[in-house]
C-alpha cells in the first residue's frame, strides 16, 4: 500500500469558521496526527482580543488553542519548526528550494523531513501537514511534501488535499 500524506491550509476557511472547519475536515479524512509546518505557529501579539492576538488555530500555552481543539477530537499535534519556510516574503521560496536540493542534506529541513517520514511510517497513523496558506499551489507545504516523497518514498507518496480529497500532482507547479 502506498503511504499517504494530507495537506491543509487553515486559510481555506473564513476566520469565524477556521478552527471548526479545520478540525471537521481533519476528522473527515481520518487524520490521527497534524504536523504543523509553519515557521511560527503562535500569534504575533500575545494580547487577547487584539487583531493579531491568540486565535483557536494558533499554538498557545498548555492545551489552549490548536492543541486543545485537536486533542478533544483524538488528533495528535506536532510542530516541526524545521519544515517552516525560512523566508516567508519570497514567493519563489528560493531559500527553501536551495536547502531542499542541497545534496549534503544537513539543513534543518532535512531533519524535519526525517521526522515526518518516521511519523508517516507508523502503523495506523494518518498524517496531515498544516500551514496558513489557503492554496497548496502557492504554499511551501507542497514543496516539503514533494521533497519528502522523492527523498524518502521514491516518489511513491500519495499526496492529497484535505479540503477536496483530490490528489496533489507529483510535480506541483508552484505559482510565484
């Protein structure tokens, strides 16, 4: 059986339905573990009630926020900072692409790929990777997923969009 990896971006839902939509979609796909590949999954402002303050889809202290939401549904959470996009303001993702292509494989992203591979290989584990971006075509999560497929699974990793259930092409075309 070909291993599977689901991709999701919480930006696919409007803020009022973001947390519930994300959890419902993950449950619908049978996801048992959500791996956060955002470089910074916390809110940029620690003050509640402010525009950039903590939200249910952010990582927060203890079981507040995303961890608590997922835990209540039996979904494990793991943050792999190593798989975050090191330069969010570069739509071509040149730095991430260069690190992924480095034949020495000693960048943090490579350690993150090793960890993600080990999670996918666990019997009974259904893994999804999370970022903020609405569309996988413009998000680094598709680069990470494709690199994992090529590096660890000889291209035989079934990549799927959580929202639609559709397969993600073997060589996704990234929109700049």
